C-alpha cells in the first residue's frame, strides 16, 4: 500500500515538474506549440522535420533515428499574456455592475523534458513529458461578466513513451503512446435574484487520464532535404464534475434541486482533437537552411466547456461549443555563420476556431500570428544550449453575449466589448546533453 501511495505521489510530482502548469489558448484551438525548445524561435517552422535534438520525441518520434547514443533535452520557458476586455458603451453592459475583469492572462510557466536512446543504429526509444494543450482565463470575481465566467482552466500534460525504426536509408517510422493527464476547472457567479443576497457561485472541477497515439514518418530525400508527416489521434478527457454551488438563495436552491441540477454530476466531455502536420527541412548551403510546416486539427468535435446558470429558468449548466476545424502554416530559416552558433527565425499563422463576431469571454482566443527568433550554441561535443523568444499576436476579439432575461429578473445580462490587441510573449531556454 505504501509503495502504491509513493508511486502515485512520485507520478504527481513528475507531472507538476515537467508539465509546468498551463499556457494560454493562443490559436489553433487550445494547441500550445511552445514547449521550451528551439521550435519557439522558429515559430514551429519545420516542426516535424527538423529532428536535430531530443525534442523530436514529441514533435515527430520518427526523427529519433537521426540521433546517436543517448540524448537529453530540458526546456523551460516563461509566458506573459496580455488579454484585457474593453467593455462596450451600451448600458446593459453595466447592469451587473463591476469592472472589466483585469488581465485575463498574466504569467505562466511551461517547458518539457525529452530523452532519446539508441538501442541499435536503426532502433530508437524515447520519452517526452510536457504540456502542449490547454488554456487559462481568470478574471476578477466581481467583474461585469462574472455570470459568464470568473475562471476557466483546461490543461493537458502528456507523457510520451516512444519508439522509432529506420526502415531503409530514406524512410523512418515512429510511434508514441500519448498518456495525457487532464485538469479541468470552471468557476462562474450565480445571480441569486432574491433581495438581500449577493452572488452565489458554481464551481466545476475534475481530473482525468486520457489516451491516444502519435504516429510519425520521416523521409530523407538526401542529406540536405527531409520531409516529416505526423498524425495525432483524438484523446477523450471524460471529465465528470459534481456541481458545487455555494451562497445560493433558498428559492433558487429549491428550483435547482427540483430540476436535478443541485449537486448534479455534469458530463463535460472534452475531446482533444486529432490532427495532421506535414513539415520540410532543406539545407540550401553550408550556412542557410529553410523550414516549413502545414497542419490541420479537428476542433469541431471539441465538446462542452461553456458554463453558466440562467437563474430565471435553470435547465442546463453547460453549452456545447461550436468550434471550427483549424489549419496551420509556418515558414522559417536557420543561419550558421560559422563556428558554434546557429540562429533561427520564423513566422506562423493559425486560423480561426470561433465565430469572430462573438467570442465567449471564457475563451479569449481565435486566429493568431507567431513571430519567433532564437539562437543555439554548441559548447562542446556533448553539450549545447539555446534561447528563444516568440511574440504571438491574437488581434482584437469581439464579445457580444446577450441574455433574453435582464439581470434584475435572474438573467446573466448583456456583455459586449472587445479584447483589444491580445498578445502572448514567450521567452525560453533549453539545455541538451549527449552521452
């Protein structure tokens, strides 16, 4: 029994240390490409074809066949999100009282650990741990949109045992088992209606394991050109959270109980989408290389995560989100002036996954541009390190939420405005060892 408890605690500690928390939903749904590696400086250009270090265990497991011996890469990063809502001028925006909610983002850590080991020249095994899925938004509890959201957090942290095999001089195949630990939390204020009562609160929270596979192919046309193709399967995170109401007025509490919503088990049903990405790497000459990527992800099957209560007629606690499938494109380059340094830069675009005219305040993200720059130094045959920075620009996001019933009668109220010039800034560092 003690050994089992120790094992669970050790696994929890590993997840906390390697997943490093959260990140922001920046574009392409809740995909986070930034995991503290050199790919940050390339804005994901060549994501599945670069295969120059152990981070390929996560980006394309087939790329491990290009690595010799045992290689370890540790990546760490800090991200700062600037996501603020400018409220509209329409009077109903003020009906619930409160301010603009402040910055919904702020600081968040990130990163990962990646290990590749050569069993033989053609057979490699590896392990990756990190978070490349999720989103967090947190507003002041008493803000004007509190009946829509106060806090929303969805985080997926993956452990990826992997294997790769070189079929011939050109073709390599790889596969990973994606063991994802999902954490879900949502908190929203409840309009009590009854005089003399302040706001109540509804909180949903759960943690679940989900399972999927990542498949990779790497084709090396020659020593200068290679192509990568990856497929990530859908992962079901079957969150079931008990509705935790607090501070609810007696009349509303009786209605919720009569409707079967008081202390109900709520099926959230999140699906991490399947996706495909193709990548290319081409060494033009001794100094310059160009990289590119294109991808698609099936966000239209994401599921439910929008939480709220219409106190005048409480019939459901969640709403299905009609997200759209997304596509991704990136292009970049590497420059080696001679010596130990390698510089990289890139630009990427992810398409919209929401209706741009009405973004729910719990999900202040849509399409986005990424601009990255980085540098790597080979300090010795067995050790290298690098730094990278990326600017993610999410543009302006319109909010146009309306409730048929006014706040005074138990509605959630109207909330209009815009998240102006949303942005996330990433700064990362990585250290790599060869044994």
